[in-house]
C-alpha cells in the first residue's frame, strides 16, 4: 500500500475562505465590465500586449 498523506487547512488558512469567496464572487459578477474595459483599452492602445 502506498503512503498516504492528508492535508488540512490551518485556522489561518480557513480564515481566508470568506474573503477569497467574496473576491471570486466579485470577479464573476464584474467579468463582463472588466472584459469591456480591456477591449476598450486594447482598441485605444493598439491591441493586447504581447
């Protein structure tokens, strides 16, 4: 049987769950606006950076 390792978040790590969830929710809700802003910027500045 191969060795088994189980990982678990610390209390400090668990304290990040709520803020990261809020950030992910914000990004999902604002994605269309961010995409429009990126397209407008690219149009004004000659396309996406390479």
